[in-house]
């Protein structure tokens, strides 16, 4: 069984609001944030940024942690799947 660190509310809100400065500040303080997941769906920060179409934040996250593009959620979907489901083709 895989154990994930749970993404905190402050971090998830920064992603959802596309607050790049706040998220990057949090990531610079603790790079483990990039590996954290939401509680129920196991979305990574990259899944969330992709879902909301936050292209610059997606780019920032990939630069910091390129392996996140292959991370899967509870449905075994990658961040690219999440972007496509939401019609965010630019991601």
C-alpha cells in the first residue's frame, strides 16, 4: 500500500486560485509539497493546476518536478488526463 502526504488546504487554495507566487513560495520552503495528494482523489498539485487550466503554474510545477507528469490519481489518471477531461487543451 502506498502512503501519501496529504495536500494542505493552504496549498490547494493557492493552486485553485492560480496564486503562483504563494504556491511557489510554499514549494520553495518545502519541495515535498509537489509530491502531496488530495485526501480522496489523490490529485497532485499538477493534477489540480491542469484541471483548472493554470498553464503557467503547470509549467512551474513541471520545471520543479518533471516526474509529476506521470503521477496518477485514484482513477489512475495523469495530470494530462485531468486537463483533457476539463477541456484544457492548452495544458
